[in-house]
C-alpha cells in the first residue's frame, strides 16, 4: 500500500485581526426579517362587490355589467396587494382588457384616474353602495 504525505495548505489561514487582547469574537447577529401582516381573505365581501356590477359602467350610464373584483393599488407598493375589503367592481374591459370606448385600469392607469378619479374615491362609493344594499335587504 502506498503511503501519502499529510495534507498541507497551499495558502495559510488568515488571522483574525479584529480580536483584541485574545478575546472571542461576538456571535454574528441574524438579520431581522420584517414580517408584513398577512392579507385578509374575505370571499363573501368580494362576492357582494362583484354582484354590484361594474362601477365605471354605472358611472358612464351603461347600467349593470358583470364585474370582477379589483384590488386597489393606490397606497400599496409594486409587490403588495390590498386586502379583499379594499376592492372595487370593474368589468373585464375597465379592469384588464382593452376595447374601444373603454378605459382599461391596468393598461391606461393615468387616463383612468384622470377620467374617473382616484381609486380611493371609487372604494368609498363601493362601500356606500354595499351599505345601501345591506339596508335594503334588512328592511325588505
């Protein structure tokens, strides 16, 4: 059997220059991770919002048009999504598809805000409509 030489390093290990007086290094601190609050899921509320019909179409006088729930983007970062309580009803064309005569929120945001106003205003009107619907169902 062939004998081998003991392993030797080609480059010596670096000495710890930050040690003073031969003391020990302080343990490394783990980076604190900021924990964001989780999104509240409220499927029942989103169903009620969708049942109202498109907010923009009602503003334009088109009447009731089937809607999707749009989570508002105003006040949130690029990778954040609003809570389900902060949704407004928009039809496919006002929400995400481009069609003649409709201003698409996701593709023409500035034009949409100039024409319909800020999303928070639409959210306030949506909450008023939901309260009105709830009072009508309670009375009737």
